[in-house]
């Protein structure tokens, strides 16, 4: 029923640099509980949240902030994707990524919605079904990719940067629209905040690009 879930109603989870791992249910069971997050800071340690059949969302609007200089990985519907999501269109999961750490996420048809504080490296991000993907930064900084961003069906993909947008791997949808934008606040006059595609293929499967 989703009642047996992980819920962070107040406070901050901080590891001082150690690994943080949160898991809801198991692969062999039937539990559909999700994870409801607030502030988590793993420092230089990895931060991983896995819900086997549920979504990963904010516990309340605007309260999430996942901070790490290592990889941040959010896996909704790890065993059964269904309609699971990471964040929602109205309430994205907020991240503060730094260093060489990457932002990684998987979900079902509910989609993936991430708001990065400034600069960030997108790792592997995939929706199964028609889940949309929207990743943006909320302050000037380079939003780049090192892994594949994909929808296995007709999900739309939006990668939006207030600064530079640099793609180093495939961005693909099997039929959805793809929107890629740099310097979205149009406040840079030197040409540094540009769109660049350093590797990979952009493919929409018939959707608009």
C-alpha cells in the first residue's frame, strides 16, 4: 500500500564524508513504499537512495537538498518501474553536486526531475516508459553530461542551464521531444555560456529537437 516507507520529517542526515545509503523494501518482496527526503549531506561520500517499487520525492515542497562531492544516485522502482518517479514536475529533488561527483537517476513513467544548485555533472539518467526528464541548474554554472540520458519510450527530455550546457554522451528518446538550452537567463556577453556537444548523439526518435 506504500504505507511502509522511508520518511524524513525533520533534520539533516550527515555522514561527515561517509557513504549514505537509504533502501526501501527488497527486490524479492512486494513492498511499494517510497522515500520522502529532506536534507542529506554525505560530504565526500556517495549518496544513494533506492526504492524498489516506490517513488523518491520531497517530504514537503522545497525541503530537499542532497549534497555530495561524490556520486548522487536515486533509483525509483529499482525492481518494478511502473509509474514511479524521482521528484515531480512541481517539486523537483534539489541537489548540490560538486567535484567529480555525478547525478544519476532511474525511474518509471512518473519521470525524473532534478534541480541542481549550480554546476553539476549528469551521469546515467533513464526513464522506463513515457516518463519525462527535466534537469536544470538554479544558478550560473556549467551543466555537463558524462553518461547517457534517455527515455525508453516517448518521454520528453529537458536539459536546461543558466550557464554553459556541455553534452559528452548520448541524449535519446524513443519518440519524445528534446529541449536543450544554455544561458537560459541570457545574461552573459562573452560567449562562455554556450551549448556544446563534445561527444555522443542526440536522437528523438521522431520527436522535436
